């Protein structure tokens, strides 16, 4: 498989730098709008590094800041990913009930350009299915149908698979 062209890789790299700089400047200069831009990325990095208290605090702050910027194009992403991060932290801590509630809350996003096109992140849904939590996953996927473009949505196929007792192949939706 060929790697993406150099220009595309460079663009993605520069966007990551821009997000991290915005987060740092937002923190240093106490600018909530800049911090909002980078909090999701910072919370995800903490989660990946197993720094659960920091990931939880940043996800909670992301959700609080999102309410200050309801007309920002990234608002829906913040709601979706903030709740997913809180749910994954809860699951790590053994709080399955909270993980299920956070998954459903993530589905209550109004959507965003990315979510509408590519769909939801399904990592938490996948983890909950592995431990038999079918009902909240089905509810989450039903909620995602409200924002996900029907031409590209795989929610119906996944719902059918789950109802048939299978675990769907969420593919790239495990990493968005």
C-alpha cells in the first residue's frame, strides 16, 4: 500500500502542530477559544498515554467549553469526543454504567462536518459490545443516524449485525 503524497502528509503534520500550539497559547494566555481548539487532541493524547485523571479532566473541560461555543463548527465534535473519552476512562475504572451513559450522551451530538460525513467514533461502542452491553450501543447507533449522512452511513448495517448477535466490523470508525 502506497503512502499518501508528501504534500498531504505535510499538511496533516502542520494541522497537528497548529492544534497543539492553539492549546498551549490558550492555556498560557487564558484564551478559552484557543484552548477549545486543542483540548480534544490533548485529552486523546492523555487517554492514549493512560493518564486517565488528566484525560478525564480535559474531556470535562472540553464539554464545559463547548457550551460557550455552541455555534463553533467543532461544537458537535467536542460533545461527541468529550463524552467518548469520559466513557473510556469510566470503563477502564470498571464503571460500566457510566461508560454506557457517556456513550449515549456522545450520540446526542448535533453532528459536525466530520461526523456527518464519516460517522461516529465507535471504539467505546466496540469495547462495550465485547462485555455484552448491547442496549446502549444500539441506542448510540440509532442516535448517530440523525446526523450521519444516509448515503455514507453504515449505522443500519451495524444495528442489524448487533441484533443478529454479531459484532460489526467498525473499520476506520474505531480511530476517527
